[in-house]
């Protein structure tokens, strides 16, 4: 569960995240109670073995774009770089995975790195809200950051703006009820996702292990934010960038900050994020929402092609999983990933090593320290296989790496809430933005290069000589791999 809070905590970081062992214990209890009905990942090879020669279709501000207009858009996109048709191929593969989730034209994107920049952008957008604010978050802490958000939300509610909030019951397990009561008393609609106490939720559909791991904020149906950042003082500072050398598995310096990524979106695709929020509210049987202009007419704001993808445990297949597997499996040049919690399944491991063996530059930037030692060591237990297969692995220094991003072939990018672990793909509600285009991918590559400069390479010969204690931790972590 992202923010895979686990035993122990990072020195200098408020105990809220470190205390997440309680969240994980609750989730594992839910898993064990449902052991007889374990979910399984889709057969990616079978699901992706579909024809990809169909016409790529787009949606714009006024709905579906004609076939002729779509063809003209593709010609223009490829005309920007005649060296290859890699962008068109990724567009076709992306559409083939899920034709029901549209590729939407005309969006403007702002890449946000780390908590301070993200909070500043979110606060500015909240202050500008005139009709409604829809906020969905895994963690909403009762701390300085949480109070900054709650005070702003209450201010806008007092001004007549409808504010609707969804928070996860396990993610908010340490936030006192009085914190949310204050929001309700101020006129804000607050919905607890899958309450831990089955008597307070939907008894028929109660599943402790199904958590809302999404982070999204929608302002007036016109601006959306999504990514990996929760509402917590954990994100109140950014990584220092100091090139300190520490032993592996050692915590970063106090106050080093968490490394994470978010995105601000304007344009027609915001309606797709809004639909996902409204769907969650309906599935959780929240009270009727006040009549507001949740779906205003949207105009093109930029040139980016964006797809909003949400996944839930009730889906036949995890679309986020399949779209990532498709992009990796069809990669021709690069696969660059920054991953907070790395617990790959066999199919994902194979896709990464297969890509490396066919000459693709596969590079993973992973944490050198984590707030969840089981996930941390479970991920490390795969290093030898990945390194032998030609995958390059780096560990980020000086901060807890919490970002969940990918950039593939300089044209396919994703930012969202989804980790590369069983929990994200099978047990959580997750949300990702997929962006198809070179301009935004160039920003992603710049960000990736910056992370790489703050990371240490893991060499196979060096890894083979790791201590017996580390090997033991890896073996212990693998015992409960499915449930982490």
C-alpha cells in the first residue's frame, strides 16, 4: 500500500508515516481473511496479443475526433521527428489496451516535483475555486500540512464553494475523528472509503483489504492534480540535493525530505478525472452530491495527449498494469522508471529483462532506504536476476524515493499513485495519467537525469557480495510477497 508504512520510522520524519505499520497490519489482516479468494494478475502476454493496426482515435474538447482529423494529427506528430514512427506505435498500443478510456487532445501539463511545489500549486488552485472542489487522498494527516489544506477548504466552503472529500479509512487511521468532524461542521461532504469498522460502512461490499490509494484534486471541473503526494508534513520539505554518502539501508539525514512527483492538468481530459472521482463516490454510496457544474464545457489548453486511467479490484483486469506492460513490452529505446515500492511479479520481471536483452536501455531508480523494510528487501531480492538480464539499477540517496513515474522511448510517460507491486495492481483503487508526446517526455527525462545524478549504481559483482543479513531479510520478505 503506498506509503508502505512499516515497522520503524525514518529519523527526523514525523511519526505519522512510520506508524503505518498499523495500516499495513490491517491490510494484511484483510488479505488473510480473504485468502480463499486471492486475486490474480491478468495474463499480459495473452491480453496484449491483439491486433494493433486499427486507426488511432482521439477525443477533443467537443468529443470524438473524426478519422480524417485523427490521421492528420498523427501525420503532424510524426512530422515533428521523421526519424521513426515510435510515437504512433505507442499511441496504437496504448489504445489497444483499453479503447474505452480515451486519448484526449488539447491538454496543458505542469510537472510538479516534491511536496512544497505541489502544495503551493494546489493551494493556489483551491483559492481560485468558484463552484466546487473534489479531493481524493489516501492520507490526510492532522498536522500543519493537513490544517493548511483543511483551513483552505473550509474557507472556500464558507464562500459557497461545494467541497467533497474522500479519504481512505486505513490511510487515515491515525487521524482523529474530530479532524474530519470539523470539516463536516464547516459544510464539507466527507466520505470515508471502506471504513475499517464494518458496522459503519456497506456491510455487503465491505473488504478491509481494498484501499483507496488514489490522490487527485479537481477544481471546478477545469483543473486536476494527480500523482504520489499525500497530505502530510512528510512532504513539507524537498530533498536537499546534498551528495552525502551513506551505507545502503541507512536512513537519510533528518529533514532530507521525500522525493515525489505530481502533475497539474488543464484541458478536456480533466472531465475523465472527474468521472473517476464521481464513480468512487457512487460506489462507496456517499450521500447525494450537491448540484454543481461538475462537467463544464472545456476548451483546449495545450498540445498534450493524455489518458486518465483508474483501476479498482473489481475490474476484470488491471488496466494500469496492462498499459505499463504494453509500453515496456513494445519499448524500442529506453525504459526509465522511478519506483517507490518495487515488488514485481514474474511477468513484469520478464518484461524488463526481455527489453534489456533486445537492446533497450532499462534503468530503474529505486530507494536506498524505505519506510517499509519488507517491500524494500523484497524489491532487492530481485536485483541479481535483473542485473544479470542487463537491467541497470540505481538507489536514490538522501531522501525516501516515493515517486511512481515512467518514461519510455521518449514519447510515453506516466505519473500516478500506482507502485510496481501486487497491492497496487490487485487490491487498491489507483489512478494514473498517461501522456503521449515528446515535449512532456523531455521534461520527464530531465527529471529522471536529476534523480540519476543523486543515485548510486548497483553493480552485479558488488551485489553478489552483500551480507548474509541482507540475504536473510530478502528471504523473509519474499514469504509474504503477495500481501505486501
